[in-house]
C-alpha cells in the first residue's frame, strides 16, 4: 500500500513534467519565423477549383499564373510581349506564325510542343468570350513542326496578340495536349503546366491550403519582369497559400509573423497594420477594380430606355464608394466604362455619375416614361463584403428618385443562381444586381462582357442592341490605335446612353506584407516570381 | 448488452436513410446552382447548361438520388462538385482537427467543471457556490468569438505564448499540437465548463438529499468519500448525458471557433460546402454528423449501466 501511495504522485509528476517539457519545446518553436525558403501567403479566397479554363474565379486564375505559362503577356505599358513564344504577322494581316522559345518543359519533364499549345488554345477558345471571337475569325490553326504553329484568319483581326495575352479570366494558359484534350466544360484532373512553380498535389486541401514548389527546370526570359511579361525568376523554394475565412485572424497572423503576405486585407482593418514598422502596406495592382450595377433588359421597368436612364441619373459614384470602400485613398471616381488609367479611358456621358447625381432629372425622366410603380427587385448579397454595400446605396438613390424598390437579401450563391434566370420577376427573376471586375477584364470593347447586345446569349441582363454590336464590330475592324480609341469612345457614348450598365467607380485594395519579403511586383494580378525573403 | 447494442446499431440504419433522403431533397429545393459557382461571372446560359450536364445536374432529381444512393450503399460518399475531390478524402482531411479539438475541450471541461460542480453543491448556499455559479453564468453568456479574440490578444499577440492561428496534427508531436490547440480548446471550454459545472451541481445537490447519503455520513465516512464515491457516482447519469451531447455538439458546431483560429475542421468544410451548394459534400457531412450523434447516444446509454447498476439492457 505504501508503495502505491508514493508511486502514484511520482508517476503523475513525471507525466506532467514530460508534457510540460514537450509543450514548452513546441511553444518556443512557434516564435521563430517561417523558413526563409517558404513564402506563406493568405490569398483573397480559398482555392477550390483547379482548372483555370472552366471558371472565371480570380483565385483560380492566380493559381493558373503559378503553374502555367502564357504564349504572350502584357507589360506595364499595355504592350503585348513574347512570353513562351514570339510571333510574326504576314503583310496582309491574315497569318500569325508563333515560334516557341527554347528550353520550355512541362513539369513532368517532357518538352512543350506546338501541338500542346494548339490543343490548349482550342480548349480555351470554347470557354472564353474573346477566344470565341478569335475562333469566329479563324480559318485554321496548324502546327508546322515541334515548335511552330500558325493561325490563319478568314479576315483581319488585329487583336489576336492582345487576345492571347489577356491577363485576366479566362487566361489562355498552356497545358500538355493530353490534359487540354479534356472537354472544355469538364474540369481537368491533372495539374501539369510549364510555369515557374509546380503544384504539390499531395498537400492540396480544397479551400484550405495549396502548395507550390519552384520548378527547377523553368527557364525564365532574360528581360526584366514587367506586369505579366518578362523574366519570371523564382527566388523562394516554396509558396504556401493558406486560406483564412476570418479577416481579423489574417490580420493577427501577419502581425505576429505567422504569415508573410496578405493579398486582400479588408479596408476597415487596415488601420491595425498601417503604422506597423514591420509591415508594408501598398497597392500592387495599378488599376484595381470596377464596381458596377447591371439591369435586366428583358422585363419592366428596365426594358424601357428612359427608365434605365432615370436609374443612372439617380445614382452617383461617391455615395456608393463611400459605403463600399470608405477611405478615399483607396477609390477613384471614374466614369469610364473601360476604367481609368487605361488606353480607352473616357468620361463622356457619365457626368451625373461622377458628380452628385441628378435626382430631379431622374424624376422627370420617370414621369416622361410613364413609370407605373413596377417594383425594382434588387439582389442583395449579404455574405460577400465586396458586394454588400452597393445594392443598399443604389436602393436608397432609386427610392429618392421615385422608384418602388424591393431589396431582396440573400447569399452570393443565390445571387449567381438568380441572376442567371431569364424568367419574369414573379417567377424567380430579377431587375438589378451588382458585381465587381478587375479593370483588365473590362478595359476594352472586346473583353468587357457587359458591352454586347446579343440578347439572351450574352451576359446576364441580356440586352438586344444591334447598334452596340455594330459599334463593337467597328472596334474589332479598327487597325490603328487612333481608330481603336475613336471606336471605343463611340461605343462608350452609345452604351451609356442605352445604360448597358452603370459603372459605380474604381477601387484599389492594398496588400500587406512583412518587411522580410521584398521584390513584390506591380501587376494586375498577384504574381509570386521575383519575391525574396530573408530570415526575421 | 450485446444484443441491445446490435439492435441499436440496426435501428440507426433507417434513421440514417431517412436523413439521407430528407437532406437530398431539401438541398435540391434550396435555391442555388453549383454550376454557376464553377462557371463564374462571364458564363453564358449555354455554358452554364453544359457545365450542369457535365456534373449530372441536368438529370431528373430521382435519377440523381438513386445514382448517389447506389454509390452510398457501396460506401462511396461521392465526389465534390466544386473541387472534384472525393468527399471521403475531404472529410478525412478535416475530421482530425475537429475530433482532436473536441476531445481536448471535453477533457479540459470535465477536468475543471466536475470538481467545480461538486464543490458548489457541497458548499451550497455559500460564497463558493455563488462564485462558481457566477463564473458559470459568465462563461455561458459570453459568445465564443469574444472569448477567442480576448485570448488571442492576450496570449498570442501581447504575451506571444501561443500562435494566433492554425492547426498541427498530433502526429507531429504533442507540443506543436498543443501550442495551437490550447487557445481554441480553452475558448470552447468556457461554455462547456459552465454547462457541465451547473449540471453537476444540480445533480449532486439532488443526490446529497437522498437517504443513502445520509446513511453514508451516519456511518462516519469522510466527506470526500461521500461526495466522490456515493454522491457523484449516482449523479453521473445526467452529467454523462450532457458531456456526451456536448461532445456531439462540439463535433458539429465549432465553426465559429474554427474560423477565429483558422482550424481546417469539418465545421468550416460544411459551411464552405453550403455556400457553394456542393451537394455531395453537404450530404456526406450531414450523414457523418447524424452517425456521430447516433454513436454518441449509444455510448452514453451503454455507459449508464456502468455508473448505475440498476440500469440493465
């Protein structure tokens, strides 16, 4: 008995001591910074889809830039530069011949061939709207050996290089032919590219963690990096994307040194880090995004042009941006449909939007149109911070002008389902919704999805507008930059008159990173080449 | 006992089938379209339709149900519509953080709450009782996210004793596991300590008035023996019920804590799946949680007979 009495406390003490030692070892271990070879990143969202062609989700596009490469790419001067390939164009403008540069390999070690690129472009062309325009004009796409392939056009299409260099969704990423042979509406199941990073499939946890390792065989271009062009030189061994659903947690984690880089901190939490001398807060995207409202042209009241014009007059960008972003340092009032700071920037026709609105003008237009009080059903997502405020501000503005507004709160998933419905409002349809784009996605008449008049086959809202299509065709046929700019201006004037959509301003959210991280590049999408990290 | 256990397991089958049918139908009636999430902002109606077809969502609901159910009876929970990953694999990736966090929370809660409850009952009506009950009311009333953020601010940001977020598997060592699990476990335990302490106090108080306790005291037994051997054991049945239910609730309801501490558990998986209308994942998760509830209830029932020999099956 005595032995038992003395042994039990000794055993207990021993276990507690062992646990304490093990635990304290662990606790001491956590304080050290993450390895200098590993860059720990919190992206703007979790990565759940791995096929950058099947979806337009920006997180999937960013994943695409990690592991895939593009034939051509835009630089900071909006110029198209060679990336995987260079090209020549025939005098008649009908034949583009691409030549792959030396040293290109897939992550499985096999060489990149012309056939791979053709299969990739074909799959992309079935999903992307500007890709479909390209294929409408294409007579043939053929390989001339292992490293050369030719686009032969039925008619001139000066935007072929821009289309293949498009920087945002859907980006024409190159994949091996066996993967690119997957039907365009079915997700790929093998993730092999020729980009500067390799995807570590074994460590992938959908929506939680994605890991990339430096691709040792990647041969960067010799030019300095500029936007998405130039040399993609990788200077860390590993990049880990860790999704954090709670933004406050992400802010805490970057302050404590557990993560290196926070792509999109919420604006209202930025004061927590702006004075921290261990952190850098800076805008990396020179253009940022555009927020906008879109009306349903199929049903009353917005099937009436005057009523659409009244809605435009009732709103002003400042009110929306104040509610959405708040801090004027992070937004720009911009009436251009193509975004400000872009080659086609034009503010003609948007004076009331960029001013303080024209409520009286809106009321007069409503009266003239004989508005009968038909309710305007606005879809209001409540679970996505970046699209929560706009419907509320718009509803107030419309009510002030005399509209009968019904704001319907719902989650974002319900919004994306409802907005695809072409049924009348009473049967589950809608009248207005709001969304955001990054400016490169809307900066030309070719890639701006709202600027088409193809009715029920176009973007949600479905305007049938032959004049818009005519002006778009005029832009596509333009050959010189001056002609293109003139055509784009004409198109903007028409689109604002028809109220194809309502641009509600430009915003630019900064990123935050620890000062041990250097070499982050300005680009319209986050890129991870050129980044260096030193031990803290 | 064995026959009873077998009967209970058998009885769980119709429960799970009913849950499966109900959840399947309910999800299909809820607005939402996984194809729209996959296709993104620029999808045309034609593209959406083609994606729906490639996911099998264009087939009649009854056909979709039987396809899924046939896979289920073969032990296959299906594949995520969004990530194209097997649901079983996704659950496997998320279950460990949740289970280990729940176990740590329950162990911590029981270790603190049961003695507190017993002491409060023993010192009924004194300042000890009032203090324990006040702490319980506070613990139960303050939302976990408030407790979580306060703990993070003090112990992770100011004192730097613990990391702010994340999870390490216990297979990587007890130290790394505990350093990330302690704060979330304490956060969650704040509620369960309050709940279990109150339940223990009430149950022990009731038992302390029984004749056999008076007899034990009359025999001259020490108060400690009376309390822990006679009173607590007889008060165990309701306490066990609350611990068991608490564990099941922890498995299924820790989404806020998982979010605050960035723990990739099944709460987060479920919320993500619901927001994306990822039907197979939601169905798999609800079946799993139903199974956990059935199992936990069975274990609680079986454990009753251990603490109270009058209960026989």
